[in-house]
C-alpha cells in the first residue's frame, strides 16, 4: 500500500510540474471548464442541459480497430456541427475486447465492438453483457479473397470448409491452378474470424500448421496479395485490385447482395453503452445513424443499417425486416 | 606457410564480415530513405492523418513523439541522475548495493512489451490515467531509467579522483562536491548518453501500444492550455506516436496511400534517429573540446 | 538536468557554513536515496502486478501450470478451451537462438576487426555504424523485414516467406550491436602482453585470435550472446510482423510460427479483461518476466566466470 501511494504521489508531482511548466500561455476561458476533467468517462454525464440548450461534455469511445476509422470520421463531422460544438469526442482503438471491458467497467462511454457482447462475455461473465445496451451503427460484410493467380472465382461452403480444415491443400482440387494453398487466418480471438467462421464456414475452424495468422486487415491483404496460393478473408472496404474476391456459393460479395440477405457473411458493428446513454452520448449515437453520417458509412465501405432488408439476432437467426 | 595462408583467408573473412555489416546498414538506410524521401513534404510533416482518404500526414504523430520524449526526459533525467549519484558515490560495497545493481540490471533487460503491460495495469487502470501521454511517459520512464542510471554512474566514475578530493578538502559537503564539481565534469558524458537514450525512447512502440494508446484526438494547435482536452500539451490525452503510427498503418491502414505513408514515416523516424545519434556524437565532442581547452 | 548546472553558477566561491553544509548534504542524500528507492519500488511493483494477474488462472484452478508449459495445443476459443503455450515458448526459443547463432560470428568478427585488424577504421566507421543499428527502432526493422526479407525468402525458398527464418534474420540484425559491443570490450581489456607474446613466438594473427584470444574471451563473448538472446526473446513488434503467427511448434525454418510476445500483442486487445483467455495472456507475460530473470542470472554467472 505504502509503495503504491509513493508512486502515486510522485506521479501527481510530475503531473503538476508539467502543468505548471506549460502554463505560460493560459487562456482562462469559461468554455473549457467543463472539459478540463482528465477523466472524460465521468464528465459526459456531468453536464446534461435541462432544456434545449447546447449539449456539452466529452465522450470517450474505445474498442474495435475495424470500426475506429468510421467513428473517427463521423466524430470529426459531429464536432464541426454547430449544434454540438461543445461536445468533444475521442475515439480510441484497443480491440473489441478492450472496448467491451472498458465500457463495462465504466472507464469509457462507448465500447466499439465487431461482435455481440454476449459472444465475448461468456460463462461466468454472462451477466456483464446484460448491463450493456447495443447500438448497431453499421453492417460490415466480408469477402473471401484469394491471390489473383489461383484461378478460382467461386467457392462453395463445402469447398471453403475443405480448405480451412486442411482436407484440400491444392487449388486444382477446387477448380484452380496447380498451386499449394496457403491459409491466411485471423487470430483465435478475432471478431472478423468469428464472423467468417459462423456465416461462411458454419462453425469453428481449426488452426492448421503452416497457416499464417494476423489480426489486422492491412497485413492480411498484403499477405494474400503477395503470397502465391494464399486465401484469406477481408471486409469489403479493404478490397482492391491486388487481391481477388471470390463468390460465395455463386453469390458475389457486394452491398446489394448483403442488403437483400443473399450474401450471408456479414456482421453488425456495435457501439455499446453501459445502461441507457446519457443525453450527450445519445446525441452522438443518433448522429452515427443520421443521414449526415450515412455518407461516411458508405465511403468507409460499410453498409448503413437503414439499407438492410434483413436483421439478424445474437443467435444468428436472420429475419426480414 | 600453411599458417600464413590460413591467416590471410581468416583476415579476409573477418574483413568481409565487417564489410557485410556496413553493407547491411548502408543498404537499410538507403532503402528506407529511397522509399520514404519522395513522400516527405511540408504537407506530410504537418497535416493530420486521414483514416480513409489519401493525402494524410503525420503532423500530430510527430508532435506527440517529440512531446512524449520531452515528458519522459523531464521525469527520467532527475530520477536517473539521482540514482546514478547514489550508485557511484553513496553506495557502499555491501549486499544492498549488490542488490540494487541487480535491480538496475533486471529493469534494463525487461522486454518493452512487459513494461507496456505493467503500464496498462498500473498507470492506465489503477491510477485511472486512461490511455494518455502521462501514462506513456511513465512507462517509458521505467524503460529508460536504468539506462540513465548507468550513464550517470559511468560518467561520474570517469571524473578524476583528484577533483573530488580537492572539493572535499576545501570543506565542501559531499553533496556539494558532487553537485557543483563532479556533475559539471561529468556533464558531457551524461548529455551524450541522454541523447542516445532519447533516440531509443523516440522509436519505442511496444511499450506505448497499451499506455499512450493508438489514437490522437483532434488537436487545436492554437490552444496551448495544458489542461484543455483539445490542447496538444494536455498530458492526459491519448497520443499515438510516430513509431506506433507506423505499426498501425502497416497493419490496419485503410488509406489508399498507406504503404507510402508507412515508408515516409519510417524515413522520418530514421532521420530523427540519425540526428540524435550524430547530434550526440557532435555535441559530446564539441563540449569535450571546449572543456579541455579552457581547463 | 538544469539543477546541477545552475547550482554551479550559484555556488561560486561561497564557502559553505556548517549548518547549511549539513542541511545540503541531507537534502542531497535524501534525493539520491529516494531515486534509488523508487527504482526498487518499480521493479517490485512490476513483478507484483504482473504476477498477481498472471497467476490467477492457476490459483483459480482453471489451468494447471504444467499444462500451460507443455501443452501443444492453443485453442483459446475452442470447446473445451485449450491453453498450451509450448508453441510460443518453442517459437521464442527458436527465433532467439537462431538469431544469436547468425549474429554471433558477425559480432565476433566485427569486434576482431575493430580491435585487431583496423582499429582506426573500426573506431571511426564500424563502431558508429553498429551503434546506429542499435538505435534503429524495432518497428522500422519490422517494416524492412516485411518489405524486403519476407519477399526475398519467398523468392529463394518457394514458400510463404513468413516464418522462423524471417524472424531470426530480423532479430539477428537487431541484436548484433549488443553482441559486438560486449565482444569489443572483452577484446579491449585483453592484456597487450598476451598478444605480443604470441606474435613473438611466431604465431600468425589468425592463430593468435583462434588459439589465444577466442578461448580467453569466450566467457565474455558468451555473456554478450546471452544478452543478445535475452533481447531477442523479448522483442515484440518486429517479430510479430514477419513470423506468421500460427500457434504451432514449427517443424521447419520456413514455417509460420508464433512467439510469446507476438501472441500477447495480437490477442491482448481482443480479449475481455478478466476472462480466462485474457488472464492466460498475462501468464505468458509472467513467463516472459521470469525468463528475463533467468537471463540476467545466466549473464551474471558468465560474468563471474569471465572475471576469474
């Protein structure tokens, strides 16, 4: 205990010294007062206005790195909006797990996640997921991608299963060139991998010796593009000419097919709050779904939830809207 | 004659291997500069990054790296010099000193990712600093402190004994002798060591992933109030440094020009490291010359 | 940094009076002692915090320590979840030993070059170059590994390029400065008479190096190598970028593998704090920490041998 407090005191001393050092140009404006707090998590609730006055406060969102660019782009627009100019939004990465942990612990206001909280909080932690409120802000679809030289342009669910279970190890067995298959998988904890396994393969897959793993879409794209015979999966937003997106059961991975429910490999992007959001946070979450934000959603390669003609629940059951 | 031939061959091999090392270094730097330099422009160095569109820069990241370096050094230098003074002047040759020496050695060999995780646990979570510059600076302090201690200790040990004895003979206290005679003498060595350590801090990424975070809020460079959350000087805001940025765009880069940005940022990083290296060398030599000429 | 400089100017010729003299000494001592105390506190809190997190899976009985150490299957999301860290231990060990094996001859040769063959050229060119190698950030090494070494290996060996060999090559450049600088120090401290005696007896330079210098400096060289291995063992980002990250005990140099550090970097953010999976990652960090202690003690042991 003693040690902890010594470290703490020293930290404080240092922090104050720093604050003092840089104070030569201080503007003592009243506007900054509410956002001065170093702990944005608590400040968001602190300044809810009574009537229709401008909202002010700080919002801290953290989590999924896949969702981060979108939230950042929308947050920038949100803060430029005259109505919300006193609200400051900070977006951090740290991964879906980190985001959910932090929002559950009350350290951040919004936890960004690629998958349902129920899938992460399991067994003993299952109750924790119940405290979180889900806000689905976009849909992200994934395409199976292969190195352009493999010579395939369609794979069935069965073929994908054969490839990812190691039953088929050469592209010629699934109608491609005579080339060894190199699997580029995601790490076991990845949300992208879960989505791919659940909706493309239909169940968990094994890691195979010799497969490559990474958790970042950028690396996966690079690996698939450069490694002969490689197969992987990427969000639609990452697709370009360097990799070839193959059809799934004859259905092309594109926005229309996802929206109509024909192409099944997609997932929601979630922004979780602990309990119902405060007015400030709610304003931002509403903005995420507004027509203003929709352009960013589409530009970012996501699909706005408003375009979806189907909905899917936690257990993966798809129903028409 | 056989021995002579073997000698010649061996010498050739040794020279060959030494040249190969030079070749690798030159190749490495040439490659980085070749790939990156064409992308570096004033715009690139000053504008904020773009997450989805092309044309983003590394302005905030560069600022964060420098600012974090300053913060870290502000904490590290006084602590490191204090501990270095102890190690070189006050430590008695006993078990305790041996133990402290072990501590410094262990601390300096901890993998940076372990220090990053410790920072996550203690600074970020326990002290509620969140992902912030302050947490990053403290983690980097842990990482840098042993180096600083060693630099100070060696520099003080390098001060001639006579100088110290002269001070003590004048009736100065030990502390006074250390602070006003020995430290100034040791200053060039400490400075050189510090700059080299700074280069290491500048390029560190693994310890920062979990402490300073991987994002930078929008910064208002007209606002220099260190307590305002938009101010670049606020030590409690998250900050992505240049090294972390390189790691992030290599892995999650969505911008179409991500490879060029990675190359450009790497080139900037390497240039800064080169500057630190040559700067330290040059400064050390210049100060040494000045000191030896005047004294 | 400012304090001592300013106090120089302030000190001037002023003669310290006795009470001030004493007070000064007290404050100075207190400051130096506090700094050292902080160092000790830091190391204990690192060990304490990492251990308290890393031991939870064993304390709660969810995993047995031996299962973690010797389990060959890492299936954290499987049913049932399996946490075998042997692949990562093996991966870390392979890359760091291989890196040391590649770097050691280079380090030794560079040291010999700098001390025995061309001291002037060595001091002005090679030494700064090697120090520069030490200063290059690890992400830059990773970036170069990713864009040069991996494609190169793919061309030469026909495979994916990612794997143990790529990781080892990147690491070997990173640990070369450590090995070189310690070898150079060891060669420098060699008594001059030893070498001259050998030359006087008619031995060639190579014979002197091979028969005399190498055996006498071997313990110090080993120290350098162990330090290099230790650094390689803990390196995270550069390795993670090029090794491929498949959680299997590799059977070939060109096969994708994972290390303790790479799995921590990849999965820490994706797992829920407090979950078994997350806690197990902390256990891996604890293993990393323990390995550091092991390396430090190995280095100390070797140093003591070198001194004898």
